[in-house]
C-alpha cells in the first residue's frame, strides 16, 4: 500500500509547481510545458527578461535551454529552484534580499509590540 495518494506521474509536476509558487517573486512569469513520471519542464522569464527552460528530474533542477543569460550553461543542475535562480539572476538576489528584509521587519514589529 502506498503512503501517498498522489499518482506517480503527477509527482514531478506537483513538485515543480510548488517550487515555482514559492519562488514566484523572483521571476516575471513561469509556465509548465510538460510533465511525466520522471520529469517536469517549465519555461521561466527571469526578472532581467531572459527566458529559460528548466526541468525537474531525479538529477534536480536542470537548465535545458537559455536565451542570452551570461551566467549559466545548458545542462547545469541545481538542488533547488532557489539555488538555480540565485546563480542565474542577479535581480532575483536583489528581490530575495528585499523580501527577506520586509519579512524580518514585519516580524520585528510584531515582537516588539
């Protein structure tokens, strides 16, 4: 008996959707293009305007195509989508820092009241 009700063919899609949702502040847009039991693929438009295609598989998050980003190479693999975005997008790092600072400020304001 399986521990999860999730069908194996939807696992990669669900995981990629979750990662894209968590990191949505750091991209202009994202769209899942394909999903199978072993791999899910999405197209991202980075904050710099560059488009790239990524996939999620047993190897992790892989860059499968890239248009004009000088920071990456097709085939590079990353453990998380956050790692991938931190490497390929300078603007992602700026926005991530801003979001973290806002969250810490909000937390500080609620603990000092």
